[in-house]
C-alpha cells in the first residue's frame, strides 16, 4: 500500500516539474470580477492573451497581465535558449479562488451601521507548450 502511494506522489511531483505556473495571492479584487478576466484568456496563445489583457478595460486585467508575464518568466527560467514563439506556449489553466474577506462597518442613518465586505482572491495561471504535446504524440506512434 505504501509503495503505491509513493509512486503516485512521485508522478505528481514529475508533473508539477513539467508545468509552468504563477500564483497571485490576496489580490484586492472580488473573485467574481477577476473570473471575468481569467475566463477571457483560458486556452489562448500567450502573446494573444497579453494583447487581450493589455487592451481590456477591466481593472483586474492589469494584475492578470503582470501574473502572465511572471508565468512566462518562470517558463523561461526552466527553458533557457528556447524562444516563446517556437514553443507555442498557451494558457492551460486559469482559476480564481476566494481569498481573505475584510469586514468593515459603514455608518448609516439613525444610528445604524452597514456591513461592508472587502473581498480578495487568489489567482493561479498554468502555462503549457503545444510542442511538448506533439512530441509525446509522435513518440507514442
């Protein structure tokens, strides 16, 4: 039983080494607004995604653009000497989780108070290369 667990853990570790990701934690934007932006770039080629984010009117697109640049830099650190255009990088996954919520009070008329929830989120971008998948397909044939 222990050997099977160890082997599956080693497989997960190898898969993690093959992926290129960047994580943004405690971004002071509501997760709902951030999901609108990340859903725009899911599955897109990296350069096209950068263009979409740069010219988007959403406030959250600036943070996602910086995060995508960070993920590209992480890819370049693992693949020195390889050009991005040749590797055909694309956004494999982009997901948003809810972060910490700061609870505040706002004064209201007649001695009352309204509760304000300042939401934050955690964004994760995972990049992958189309060439890697083509190499795997060619080797299996």
